[in-house]
C-alpha cells in the first residue's frame, strides 16, 4: 500500500494527528482556506444562477503546490478539516483544486483529537457533505452581495474604505439602539416599604408587595401614607409554605456560553477565547499523556454529550466527590431544534485531567479556559443542590406582605461550578394561617430607576444567540469586525458606538430596513440551516433575498444624494467625512470650499459637578465614543472616562450566563 495523505487546517493539528496515525501517513496543513471569491472583484454572477467565481488565494499558491505534490503519489487523500460548514467548504475546495476523484478523496470528521477518536474516524471515512458546502457557499455569496453592494454607498456618503456586512451591521444596530435608549432614559424615583414583624419571640422582615413583586410607590406621599397605616398594626397570615427546592446544574458549555463566561470573569474577548480554545482542541503536550487535544470541538451550539464521556464522568464523580454527588440517572439536556445535531457540547476529552494537573502544562489563558470547560462539564452530571425554603404571605388591611427565606442543605453540583440561589442564615418561623403578626417597625427606602446597561462582549454574544443572529463560528468575527472598522470601541468592559458607527447604522437602517431587520437576519440563518438539512435549494434562498435587496439598492442610490443638508457657503451638498473614528459634515465641493461642521450629537447633561471649577459635567462625543467633559470648556478642560458616571448609573453585574 502506498502513502496516504492527510490534509488539516493548521500545523498544530497536523503535529497532533501525525503522532496518532504513525507510519504510512503524511500529514500536511492547508493553513485555512486555499480558495475564495476574488478580493478585488464581485465574483458572483447574479444573472446566472448566482454562480461564484472562485480563485486561489494569492498567499496560498505555495501551499497548494506542496499539497498537489504530496497528493500526486498518494493512494488516498484524507481531508480532516473541522466538522462545521466552513470546514466542509475548505475540504471541498481542496478536493476541487487538487482535482481529486471520489475514490481517492475521503472525508474524516471528529469532535476530539485523541487517539481513540482519530482511529475511529479514519476507520470509517465518508464523502464530503455537499449540503453543508452549499449552505456555506450561500452564506458566503450573501455576505459578498451585501458587503460589495452596500460598501460603495458608504464610500459616497462617508469615506472610502468603510464596509457594511450582513450580520455585523445588525450587530452594530443593536449597540447603537442600546446607546440611544440610554441617552433618552430619564430616571424616576420610587420608594419601597419593608416591615419588621413579630411572631412570638421571633422577629423577621416582610416586603410590601403586589403579588410576589416588591411594590413600587412612585409618589413619596403615598408611601408615607401606607407606612403610617402599617405602624403598630397587626397583620394576619394568609399563607405559609415549607418545602425542599432543588437547583439543577447547567448543561456543558457551548460556544456562546463559553465566550460569555470568559468575557465576564476574565475579560477575555470572544476572539481570544476562540484562539485559546483552538489550541486546546488541536493539541497540547500534557506530560506522560503525550500530545493530544484536551477539549472537544469548540464551535458548537449543541449540548449533546457522547455516551462514552457520560460514563467516564459518572465513574469519576463518586470516586472524587462521594456517591451522594452522583444522581441516579445520567442527565440529558434538551438540544435546540436549530442546533447542529451531529456536534457535541464543549467538554474535556479526559475527565481525569483535572484543572490542577492541567495547569502545569498550559499557559494562564489556556488554563483558565480549560478550567471553565472542565468544571461546567463535570458539574452538569452531578446531583442537584438542595435548599429548604419557607414562604409566607400576610395582609394588613388592604396591604399585602410577603417573605421568602431559603437555606442550602446540600451543595451538589455547586461544589464544582455555578452560583447558588440566594441563601439566608435562618428560615422563617413556623406560622399558621390566621396567625397575627405584630408590625414592629416600617422602613422606607428610596430608589431610582436605572438605564439599560450597555452591552459587554458577553451580553452582546448572548443577544446575538437569543436573536438567532450568526452562528457559533461567527460571534467572535462579528465583534472583531466592529472594532476593526472603528464602529464600536470598548471602554471599561462596555461597548460604545463611535460617531462613525452611529451614522453608518442610521444610514443603513433608513435605506435598507429589511437587511437591517433583526427578524430578517434570523430568517436568513434559518434558511441556511434548511439548506444544510436538504430542505431548501441554495439558489432559492439567494433569489428570494436578491429580489428585495436589489430594489432597495436602486432606491437608495436614487435618494442617497438627497440628504437635505447643503453648504451654507456655496450651496453644494454636505457629506459626512471620516476622520479617525469620528466624522464631520464637510462640503462636497472640497477643496474649492473648505466648510465643515461637527456631526457629533449635542452634549447630554448629567448630575455630576466638575471637581475643578464646579460647573456641570456633560457627556460629549469624540472619535472614541462618549466621555465626560466640563460644560465650561474651553475655560475648563477637565475630562474623564464615562466610568465615573457608570459607577452611579449602571450595574456591572449580570454578565454570567447563569
């Protein structure tokens, strides 16, 4: 038998797989895609069934020559690229460029890079899945159509070099609309009441409620009147319950939840998370265990776990934590109907490789990521955490009172991973329906409504996932593109649209409402899923999209110049021009006319005072987004980050996926 060529994407993956396969196999890396649509040409024949024009990527010519030489003498070529749509498309392009027949070309897929998984995959190779390839091709053509047709309109209105993308533009819209909500937000004061009651010799607090929600009094006088009615009165118990409550563990990590956790806890961007996950998937040296992948494939939206992995962790849990931490039955988590069913959740490939042992072989970022994957996977198959809960409802005249106390009695999966439910030192005393409670005191607390929080990278990924925008392999790229185009900046862990980003989003929403609609983007993703499942023909998706998009495109071209703003000096149209991350209105007659004016939003007032001169501080907008500045500028040039305002107006909590 002659040599057998194996083609993977990266050298690291090639090194790991090469050790498992041994002699008779030659493993080479394609370094990602080798063919794509042309960089400087549209490359799609919209009037000829959307036929794409693929060309070799210029920087990959040497790689292709190397692969072709190795394939020439090989009896079989195994293409072992990643198991998602993009990996399938890379495999197909390699097959096409190298001119491989179906008899010679064999496709192998695996969700983990371990000796057992690799040997099993190579023992039963298959053919390239053309449904996946066509779904990815439809996505690539859709993105090319939007980017190639919309970007020139941005160049006319703004400056050359800007880009509009089908998914990135919708993500930008989300960030811009959240910023607008914050600007338009006006805080309202409200009051809540808490009463201390006495039952025998025991005292405890109850809230004044509507149902089970704390009652908000929007007028202080009304709160004072109710507080006056409650003082020194007797309340009657109308309900009392006591029960044992279980808290179930989370499913293992998928791409979005892993990105959210790493961003929230370790300030790691989605792009960084994917880079470190890629390294752990492709293989690292772990001492006597050798070089192998220590986590499964990291681009997934499925929480399914292989049976062999479930059996391994169920054996591990009682050995390490005790038999009381193992539930009677293995847990199964519901897989979304839109998830890639063939994929697994992200899990460790060797459950007995604990984070403590792994830390000796990984860098800091890799170690943190491995720990997150390991702990969530192990916890997912552990017993529930248990709480004793007491709940009481009472009435004092027309005023409803409510109290709930919860105390943990068994930590269960929380011993490894997760956040416990609110727990109290003591439960409520035993009460009876009709029992009288004496109101000892009433406390009135003042609050202020808070604006919605700006997106962090974690919460934006969560929003994209919830809205069905993008897929696991695209979240990191979407956010990175917003940064790279200077449409969004990150300050204090939060995402702010730049002036440029706001103007681009406004233009696109006005001119292309359908493309910028969140629901439409979700529909497109669903159609691509149906192409992969064989339920839809890929050209049909493109034709349906193109029919509406081309009309919007023509209308936008006709009306784009009618911006309504003209130069006060020469009468020519004003256009938005780019300068760094900001923009300004400039005369289209430049350089004959050099008129320009600011395009920044008007300064927004705040309740802060300048510590240098005492004048009110305002929110101004610069090339890197909003910032606090003294309203007495230019006499006083005091300026600072918006973090000073955020500390008062925003809660930084709530980023974790729990």
